[in-house]
C-alpha cells in the first residue's frame, strides 16, 4: 500500500519509568508539509522525534515514517530520514569535509556521490573555503550549518530538526530559518521541526501541533490555532493552551498605552508587591 502521509502515529506512547513523556500521540502529517511540534521544555518533543527516527523504542502505539514501520522497518526509516539532533555531537578533531564524508559513508553512499553532495552543501551553506578547517575552530552557527549538512547528505525525503535555532544568535538563527524555508519550498521536503520558539514555528510551519506534558493539545495552521482560542496572536494562543500561569499579567504590557508606560510599570510593581504579601 502506498502511504499518503509522511508521518503517521497511532496512540504513540513513551514511558521513562514513572514519567510518561509521550501520551497517546496521534499525528497525520502529509508529504511536502512543514510541521512544527511546539511545546514547553519537557513536553515530549525530543522524545517523539527520537522515536520517529528509530533511535529509542516506543512503549506502546504505532508509527510509520515514509510508509515504513518504525520498529519492523527501522533501517529503511533511517535511510530516508535526515535528523538534526537537539545537542549534536561533532568530532572536533575532524574537518567539516572529513566529518561529512564519514556521515555519508554511514549511509553507504558511493564516494563520488558523497564528494559531489558535500560540494553542493558547502556552497548552499556558504561554508566553502572553511571545509578543511578543524570543527573545533568553528563558531556555533557554523557548527549548526555543518550539522544541517550532515542531516541532508543523503538527500532525505523527510527531515527532522530538533530545536534548530535555539542556541544561535539572532543572525545565525535567521540564516538557519532562511535555509530551512528554502529547503521546504524548493526541494519540497517534508520537514518536522521541534521547537519551543514561537517565532520559529510561526514563520516556518504550515501546521503546528502544541504538546504539553506528552499530550497533543491542539493542531492546525497558526491562524486556526489563534482563532480556536480567540487569541490575538500565536503567543497569546500558546500561553492559553499551555496554561501558563498569570496569563493576564504576562500579556498586560500589550494593552498599555505607550504614553502611560511609566505609570503602568509602577502599577505592575505595586501589583507584584501585593501578590508577594498574599503568598
Ligand atoms: N532518557 C530519559 N530518561 C528519563 N527521562 C527522560 C529521558 N528523556 C526524556 N525524559 C523525560 O521525558 C520528558 C520529556 O522530555 P523531552 O522529550 O526531552 O522534552 P522536550 O524535548 O519537549 O523538552 C521529560 O520529563 C524528561 O525529563
Ligand atoms: Mg527537546
């Protein structure tokens, strides 16, 4: 049977001892879309993406990626997926070229294909001229680019990116976001992004799922999510859905008249003092 969805999960669940990291997750992600799994720290995003890449096992439920079962066809899953981990390990005593050759060989790619792909990627990521420098001398943004090259070396059908912009300065984050959106549009890849950053999700994703304590709370386009909880924007919707405490306080600054800025600061300080006393 030809699978019409790039990623399908049915009641996918993962327990770490007593902790339920992922709870009955049901996803149906069509090919060619960019999907964002959005949620606070500890929500279960990394666990989900590690299960989908056949790196760790599930506790129960089912999942297929690219039509392949993540358990019985795990090798095929690995062959068609590219994965940028949250904290990738780089071999600092290798050059970028050596590292990418090594990753290409893990995918059993022929040497000439590896070499051609590396040249293409170095050009795309603007790393030409630095490819023979040791990775230990690379900046964080450059290391992230090399990790993205590694995730793309076998020209994967489906690309998983775990927190691709989280540890980058604004300029490097912008560059990575541009690269991801180009990949999604031009190469028509299915991209699955885990992030806790609203701007990254809103800018890059066609569909967003918000996960809290292992449970998928809502799914839809950014606009659908905003409308479904009558929010002003994705930030307010996210705070409502994730049940962030003191939401009115958190968002109060946005209702302020800029002319009353100082007054409002004072009144918030007063409110804070009052709350402290009450505790
Ligand atoms: N290897 C592990 N052993 C035990 N608990 C884990 C492990 N990996 C993740 N967890 C727990 O699972 C939950 C979800 O973690 P994670 O998937 O990393 O969340 P996120 O990526 O959304 O921040 C957390 O409570 C975390 O502590
Ligand atoms: Mg994570």
